[in-house]
C-alpha cells in the first residue's frame, strides 16, 4: 500500500508542477477574445435585433467561461475528497453533490433561455424592450448564481488548503 502511495505521489507531482507552469504561462498571455464587454441598455434605448444578438452571444461566451471555471473548481474538490477522510470528506462530498446539482440546473436554465431567445427573435420588435429586459435579468441572475456557487467552492477549497480540518 505504501509503495502504491509513493508511486502515485511521484507520478502526480510532476503533473502538478506541469499544470502549475501552464497556469503561469496562461496568465502571461493576453487574449483580446477573452476581454468581454458588458452592454446594458436603458429603457429609452432602442435595441435592434443585431444588438440583442450581439449582447446575448457575448454573454453566452462569458457564461461558458464561468461554467468552465466552476467545473475546474469541482474537479479540484473531487481530488480533495479523494485525499480527505472523516468529517472533512463528508462535508466536501455534500458540497460537491449540491454544487454539481446547482451547476446542472444553471446549465439547463441557460439552454432554456437560449431557446426562448431564439424563438423570440422570430418576432423581435425593437420598440418592445421586454426581450432585452428578460435577457438582462437572466444574465444578472445567472452571473450571481455562478458567483455564489464558485464562492462556496473556493471557500471550501481554501479551508482544506489551510489545514483547517487537521
């Protein structure tokens, strides 16, 4: 058992250092495609169909990045769960299960709103702000829910890293 543990440690450490190096490399490069602009329209602004589509597509890309970050955090938590025991493992597993469920619900809501928006585009009227208002409300709530979810995951991971359970 000890041999397997040491073997696993020596195969996992180089991968960890490689991932760490890749993360540093990723921080050093700047990609303008990752630079998102949030557009908010006022009640008196006329939002054309093209403007609404552009705003939604920008959000959709940004939301996918948020989903990717959350999935990475969940993967990190799963790794920590495998290493944990006792109360720490139980708490982490509960958070992981709840977070996975919350993420699935958020993805489903995003897909549903995307379908609704596509249908609404068929009869889009720039004088009627309801479609844009629905999108704005959805975007705001989605980002808030993703932020809350990632905060929970980050706090638990930090708690584990800090040695709180030891």
